C-alpha cells in the first residue's frame, strides 16, 4: 500500500480537500474518538511553535492516540548533531505517523522520503504549512456553506506570507473564485501566482487599500505587515495604518462576510473587531483541531 | 585540411564542441572528467563562427550515452557531440536538457535542507530557454545565473 503524506497543499487533490472538509465536520460533531487507540504519533518540533503543536496534540488526544516527541531541538538529540535523516529513521521505527516542524525548507519532503510512516508537514521554514490551509478551507466552508463562488480578500503581506499563497492555490481548485489582493507595492502578490491565476482564467484584482471595496468580500483574510520586510522604514511608516482592520469599516459589509487570520495577531485587526459577529479568527483556530483530526485519520486510512 | 583546429585530432573518442568559453570548467566538473583515465585535451577561447569564441573538449576512447552527457545542457545548451572513429566523424549529436536534474547543481536557497545535509539535489526544469529549475525539496527556483555545481 502506498504511504500518504501531507507536505505541500498541492499534494492533495480537490477530492481529498472535500474529504477532509467532510471528516472535519464529522469530528466537530463527534470530537471524542478512539480511532488512534494503540497508536503512537510523534510530534517533532525542531523549532518551537506552541500554537501549532498544541493543536496537533489536542487532535491526537481527541482521537485516543499516544504522543511522543519534543517541542524544540534543544531538548533532543538534534542538538548533539544528529542528522535529520537519522532522527527520522529512528522515530519512524517507533511511531505510526510523524508530525514535524523544522526551520529548513524542504526538510519535510526529505523526511517523508526517509520515513516508512506517513509524515505531516507542520511548517518547513517559509515554505509550506498545509494543515493551516486546510483549516482555512474548513473555516470558509463552515461560514459560507460552500467553497465555490467565493470573493476572497487577501490583505497585508502577500509577498512573503506562505499562508496566503497556499490558500490561493487551494481555492483555485474550486469554481469561480474571485481574488482581491490588498497590499503595499513592496509586499504585493508575486508574479508567479498571478500568472498561475491568469493561466487558469481566474479573476483577480489588486488594490493598495480596501476601505471602499470591502463590501464585496465574502471572506477577508488578514495577515501582518511586518516592519522588517521594508528596506525603507519611511515606506513602512506610510502604509502601516492602511492595512489595519477596524470595526467602523465593517458596517456595510455583507451579512455572510467573515474575517479570518492565521494568528497570532499583533495590531492588524483592531481589538474593537473582536466582539463583532463577523470576527471569526478565534473559532478558525479551534477548527484547526478538527481539521488535524481529519488529516491524521485520512493519512492513516482510519476513516 | 583547411579548417584545422588548434587542438590536436583524436583517432577514436568524443569531441564536445560549441561550449561557451566561460562554462568550460563547469562542463568538466559536470562530466567529472577529472576521474577519467582517458587522454583528454581541451582548448578555450578558440574562434567560432557561432559563438565568437568557444571551448572544445576531446576525450579519447570514450563514448557517452545521452543520459550522461545531456546534463551539460544546463550550462552549454548548444554543445555538439561528435563521435570519432578512425579520425572520422561518424555521428553528430546535440545535447538536450533533461526534465529532471539529479545531484549536480546546488540549490541556491541557503535555507534549503539540501544545503544542510548530505542529500542529492533534485530539480525539475520549468524553463528550458533561460534555465529555471524548481527544487524538489524547498520548491524554490534556481535560475541559470545562480547555477553552482555541487
Ligand atoms: Zn532547495
């Protein structure tokens, strides 16, 4: 039997996205499971990411599995100079599935080649973080009742933000999406993604600000504009308040519109938005547990 | 012979012609010629109608499969291979860039796992005209100006 992995969002077909959506819903309705009874799951965090690790470990616990692993490389043999190859070889003998986060790009793809058991990429440097994208899809599905015909606003750092790139790739699998890119020129969506959309005949629009057009959105996906990304600090000062979402801006937005954010938030969503029913980012994070339960079950052929 | 080359002729073997002068040593590296026991002669900055100046390599008593030699298309896309038997050119071939490049080129991304551990690199050629290749691991694109031989 062929071993399945989840390394990049493009590893999954549209059918698999839909299966993950269906399973996520099932686990949300039935969160306490024993599908992983007698199974051991390794969570190898070569760099710390408490948020992602807790989400995965909650998912494993809800499925009734046992967890081995480490939460940063200082507490593991890695700090003694063991290669990634050897760590993965050893752990794949112990565990039924490996979830890993690593600062180097391509590390998860390589680990999947070395490992005899499935590997889930929980972030490889700036490259991929596919479980985030699947929980984003599930959040869109839950709030809109569909993944087709969605008008999606991507706001903030569209150049370096891997979550927006992966979300773009995933949503382009569905019928008739419209993308609105809202970013300063320094952080605009890279050409390769725009070319990809043009080749697929998918509509996109680019904007420097979004106050006047926000009422078209079904989903507003916010990301952080970081000062370090700007060569010229003056440019940052000019734009830093343009990409902040405030409650006053939401008055004319569609009733079905929801605001997503991969979290952690710094200041790009004003706290006065939090109590607005259109703020969805905290529920979005909770959705991650169900989506991760779905991914694990799917890769191990348990459901 | 009117059109005599500045590099002495070989009786049997392979002549690799039309190599851009600045990549001669990269071609030598890619083909791992330093490991060959054969007699090898090469010339650089020779006059060429096509390239202005060119390099040429002659390897005595050695013949190449396409798979082995096509790798040099990465740096010398117009290189020509002449198979020589008894001083005669018996076959002319052009190199063709392979779809996948394994274990020759470094990934330009310093944060790529292939630059941290001893892993053969793997690239998919996504643009043949001006070389662009996508790393199988980090998914970043290395272009022709960034090509460094491993
Ligand atoms: Zn790479």
